[in-house]
C-alpha cells in the first residue's frame, strides 16, 4: 500500500494572465511540499500542473485512471475555475476524490490587499463553483475545509487518504471459509456474489481437511520455535508448561497456527472463518491460533461469518493493525444507571486490544465436543472505540457503526477464561441496543480503538453502501425515520 500515491490537481483559467497562473502553480507546489512533510499523511501527494481548460482536465483525469499507483485525486480551486470545464473530466474519473477547500494565505493582508490579490486568491468562491458541479452531477467526494497547515485539516486529510487507499487496495480481499455457515444462523449469511460485485471481496469455502493435511507438514522444530515466541510475547498460567497435557494443548495450537498461516499466505488470503460445527479431523477449535493470526493482521470471523472477517481485515488495514479485533456482544450488565456490555467470544479476541500482557490458559470449551483448547486471556484497554457491523439487507449492504466508551473491568472474573472488553455504548446502553436491533445489527462486530466513525463513514461512501451511525446524539424516533427513508433511497440503487 505504501507505493500508492494521490494526485493534487489545482484548477484555474486563462482569464487572469500568465503571471497569475505562475503564482498559482508556485503556491500549489509549495502546499504539496508541505503535505509531504507531515507525519499524519502517510502517502505521497503528487503535484500536477495547473489545469485551465476542459481538455487539460479530461486528459489529467484519464491519466489518473490509468495509473495503477494513483489511489485518488485531490482537487483545489486556487482561483475561479468555471465548473462546466470539469464536466467531462469528472465523468471520466474513476478514483476516490477529495475536494480540499482551503486558501494559500492564512489571513487577509489588511494593509496591502488590492484587486490583484483578490483575483488570485479566490478559493472562497472558486471552490464553491467547483463544489456545485460535484453536487449537480451526483458525484460523491470528501470535502475538507480549513487552512491547509492547520493540524486538524492535516489530520482529516491524512485519515481520508488512508481510508481511500484501503478502499482502493481492499478490493482484493480474499476470505477463506473453513467449512460453511453455522447452521440455521441468519445474520452471518449473505450474498457473496453481491459482495464481490459491490466490494470486490472474494469469499470461497475450503474443507477443514485441507487444514488437517497442512498440519501434517508442520515439524516439531517449527513448533518449538513458535513456543519460544509465545514465551517472549505472553505469560503462561501456572503449571501449563509443567503439565504435559496442557503443554501439548498449547503446542497443538502452535501447529494449527503454522499450518493455517501457511494456507493464508500461499493463497493470498486476507482472512478466514471457521465454525465449531465443522471440526472434523481437528482435536481443538482454533483459539490461540486464531488470535495470533489476527494479531498478524488477518481478518477472522467465527461460525462462518465472512462479513465480519472481511470487516476486521478492512479495519486492521485502516488502523495499521492497531487495537482492532473480532468482537461479540456477549452479555449485559443492567444495573440501573450503570448499564454496560461485556464483549468477548469463546476464544478468539485479538490481543491488539489487550491492556496488559496476555496470558495463555487451557480450559475446556463446553461446545464443539473437542479437547480443551489453549487461548489468550486478557482485559481490553479503556478508551473510545467503535463497534461495526456489515449486514446483508437483501439486495443491498448496510454498515452500522456504534460509538462506545470502553471502561475498566471492575472485577477479576476468575471463572471466565476468555479475553474481554467492557463498554458503555452511546447514547446509552438501553437506547443503543434498541437502535442496533432496529437497524438489524449483528451480534458479531469488528471492534476498534484506533479506527474512527468518520473513517468508516468515509469507507462506506467510497464503497457506495448504506451507513447508519449510532452515537451520543441518536434518538429512536430519528433513527426509525432515517431507516424508513433509507429503505426508499437504497432499495432501487
């Protein structure tokens, strides 16, 4: 992804003369140089010559389409660029678009300002003309407003560029399903053909036996090496390494990890799913192995949930693999005025969420009918986070985003040997649950401390799918109205 670049295109016209156009070009080059020095902007921005005619605009957009390393286009109208000139270019462009509404000068030079200055520095109405043609043509784009050196502008730009790069590159997501969907479950199902048409995702099923055969190739020496990595990265529950049965349970997960990661890398997969209803040939449900593979940046979905596996991968790409995991709304705390949700899963929460060093434990699972699996246990960090669910509404996809505040788990819970996060959802636990259910949100989510709601809204717009954001301002009447309107807006899209 680091090879991806964004083109910076400045608009003007010949009305102002060559001297003004030279100044416009100098200003645009200086701005691009500034952007490329900012830590919050992770992709190179390429300065392109100022466009002043319909032919220049169209040719530039066609070239952007043809450059495989161009992940998107940033436009800025330094002066006044009549927007009819842009129509054919905007019809041609097929890359993500950001409209930067800024100005080269931060302040008005009160003592020296004259009409020459006014004619040159007129983004205030040049960008409004430009904005109109986007809206008139129904073209979706990101609009960022503010002085180009403002840290908030740089941060918003940087986040959008990253999301756009993920959207551009993320069309190659491939999910390997080991077995099928958990029987009789609805929300984890979905139209995989529609997902490939709309999002570019490839989702295909492979037999669990393929994993079992791959495990036969794993050597004891490979397992020994991975066990040493476990000792460096995690703590072990008392007695595990001394107890032969528990030690072998950990070693078995290491063997699963090596084989499964090998299959993913060989097949170019971005993530995987499994289900405890299809474990033929395996001694344990992958627990520690799944956690470790997620920690390496892959997506994962339990019970055949390929949508959450892909979303975990997307959000790991956006976050740089920080603080992001599969999650499940497991059980509620309904103490009046202190309501909260305990999120967890049977085994497979990613350790990038951990507050402290995770611990390897071995416990009977009580589901799936297999041997006691090893897993990492820990409590999640405190802080703002989001839960994200992608659901198939039949003919369209809906992305649901929930703002939450992760809080400290107040008790040790010694009899609950799983990784867990406790959070308070917005606007409240009761209202958020009601809103989530009205929206059709799943019980599996992609949870992240490091991806923001704005980034996921941007991603949904780039993917051209419906998006619902449940936040501190949400009310049930307004949400129901939004859902009803969306039903009409998206039904025939």
